[in-house]
């Protein structure tokens, strides 16, 4: 690949800066129009309060990455509390249609049956087990033409019985409201309202019996990371209204709230639009820097990624070079398979291309251990992958143990043998390689690697990939980052060559001795600055440019980079016994 860089007269005294690392993401407070620099994490939450931006930054500082330049990303789409859905098997649904109009789960753990006007008056009995495996039975007394509700908690629904209709077996898991475990004789219910400030899975557990509106108040404990960690036991206030840290209020009701009653519900934090992203990038364009590396938080679409690539190209034309890391969306609900996810995301990003390899998009989410008591939250693999990239010299493969890389850090290690609920490029390739071009994460076989994740591409052998065209060597991230440094170094060194005197021959071209002197100067500077990033380089100054009249000093830099082995094959021979 050939890249042209020019330094003009107005750039006298221009100096290349160190490559800053930027994190751009949502938070509840902080400026969306000014970048703030942090040398340590001590005041992150004082400035940004809550949200992915301070959490992600604290995660990076915890692994020794810093200083960081942070910008709050506006999130025009407010957070939400997703509605509950009921999954009823096809057999049961057919049975229900023949007998009554609908069978659904609404609100907190209510089973709602809407009977047809022509219903003959028979009752409906549901039998099954709760989430803990204990038997549960609910008989709903039918009233023709009416809506009747029950209040049982089913983990697995095994049958629906009506004398004139018969039983229909069903082992489908039901998402029946937010109550997942019920204590004996419990009638507790929990409702939630508000606008969440971040993603999370709340688990609310009653720890002592009581009535929120009675003389004996219950107690509870809460987790906002799906039950991985819990806060301390707390007495329920009279009236049962409790405000959680994620700006969500819950109301506990019931005359017999029982210890062990467990409720869970999801929170979706605010999300950013294409306009929000464009506004944040515009702020970065005004900074007095010549580029850097950016981690943009939050799952983005291919359309937003295209906005980013357009901005990268415009910035490069203005002599500012950036590497940008993006996250894809997570699975859209508990039923989306990885195969569906891969097909959908690949199609969404198929037209996204960054020719110089300055865009890396990381798919997949995993349980991530956050510092500062924030628990274990499901976050993009980009959090750990980009931190790994920033922690190492820019020419080092992030999975190279010899050079300080290896398994990704800060992830909650699970030793389960089951297929993980995320995208594993080794188990289901499709997003990496020259076709997918994503920067993928994968597991490795072997007991020593159990529960660990690595930046890698089992299929295309071009990992860690970028959104460069599939046949470009710049899809290897370390090459792209090295090229980015060289462009910026050459840009800055051009200022040292401006307005200098040069010896020319009679035809106005440089003398051979002058060309060798300039070449030696540039080579010495670049080798010193690039350090271990290259094996060697060669500079060739033009011998045909009539510099005496054109005032131009063109030269070429040929870089010899390191080779990266992405496949190791061995041949084993067994010598027969003699």
C-alpha cells in the first residue's frame, strides 16, 4: 500500500505528539462538548456519576492503562425497562385457541386468561414446577367472556388441562413476569418504574418475611449484575417503595412477602444516535492533536460505522490520523442464536470499509468484572480487547504471551463446558477473516485455556482484523497501527526539512551526496521513534525532482515489518521399531 503525506510551509515548528487514548461513551453527568483528561481514576465518578464511560475508564486504569482522554457521548434515546414476554409452546397455544382466547403473563407473575364468550364454564388447571424445581399448580376458575388472573410462578409449565379439551404436554421455559422464585404461601409482587441510566439485570430477593404496608416490614437485598454480587440486607421502607442506584424505583406489595421470594428484570441504558456520534467526533476534530486512538462505547449499527469511516477519511485529509474501535450490539433477547446474530451483523456491516485498517469492530459480549464494587456486568468484549491492545506496545499481537499479551483480562471466568452465550469465533467462525473483517475473540482448546478468551481469528488467519478490504495486509491491526505512527512521524519530521538549504546540480535536482545525507537523517529519526515496531526501513529521496524551481522535496519510506505467525503446522513421524 502507498500512502502520501505532505507537510507544507505553514507547518513550521510542527511536532508529532504522543498518541492519546480516547474513550467516548454515555454517562449521567459531564460535558459533551469538552474532552477531559485523567491521569488516574480517583475522580471518574465524581465527574461522570454513572454510566459506561466511567466504568470503562476505571476498567482500563485497573489494568495499568492511562492517562486517558474522556468525552461524554450524548444519548438521545432514553433508557427503558423491557416488557416481559410469555413463551407458550405451539401445542399449548393451539389448545388455548380452541378453548379460550389467550393465555399470557402480565405484570409481576400474573397468569392472565381471557375466556371466549362461548366458553362452557370449565376451569383451566396449569401444573408445573417453579425455578427451584418445586411443584406448582394453578387452577383458574373460568368465567365466560371475562378476564381472569392467577398468581403462580412457573419455571417450567408441564400441562394445561380442561375436561372437554384434554391435556397438552409442554416443557417450554416461560418468562412469566419478574417473579422467578416464590416462598411458601407468598403473594408478593414487585413492580418497577423509571428510566435506567445503564444496562443491567436486577435481581431483588426478599430476605425476611413481612408486609410492606403492615406492622412487620420485610427485608431485601439487591443485585444489579444478574445475581453475581449483592448489596447488604436492607429493611424495606413502609409502603414498599425503593429507589435503586440505576434511577429505577420498585414497589414491593403483598400481605405475605416471604423470605426467598425472588424477582428479576432487565434494564436497558440510554443509547446514542448517529447524530450523537457525529457531534462527539466533531468535538475531537477541534482538538490540538494530530490523531490518536478511540474506543466508542455502545453497540453501533453498520450505518453509524459508516459515519465513523467518513470522519476518519476527513480527519486523515486534515493530517490527523485515528484508529477507532467500535462495539456491535449484543444478542437481541434470550432466543437469538449465534448463527442468527452472525448473519445479521455481517449483513449490517457488509458495506463498511476503511482502506487503511483504521477501524476495528469487536462483536460479542461477556461477563466483565468492574472495579469499585460495580459488580460483574455483561459488557462488550471490546472493553477487555481494546484495553489489552492499549496495554501493550502498538506492534505486539494482543495474544502474544511472549511479549506480555495472552488471555484477555478482567473477564469473569466460567468453567462450564456448555457453549457460551456469546460469539466465539473458534466455535462458530463467520465474522473474522477476509470475509467478515471484524476483530474477533475466541476460546482456545486445551485444559490450560479453559474459561479464557483471546483475540484471534480461527478461520481467516488475519487476526486481529480491521475493516480494511479483505485482501489488504492492513487488516492485521498491528500493521495498521504501525502505518499510522509512520504517517504521523513523517508528517512531523517534514517540519524539520522545511526552509532548509539543499545542494543541487546544475539542472536543479539534488546532488547524490545531498540525497544520501537527507536519507540518512530521516532513517535515523524514524528508526529511533519506531523502536521495535519495524525490522528495518529504507528512505529514498527523489533524484529527478527539480527542487530548485518546484521547491518540493519528495521521498519514499519503505518499511520492513515483523511477520506474524497465525498458523503453526507440524509433521510428526513415528519411527517403526526395528
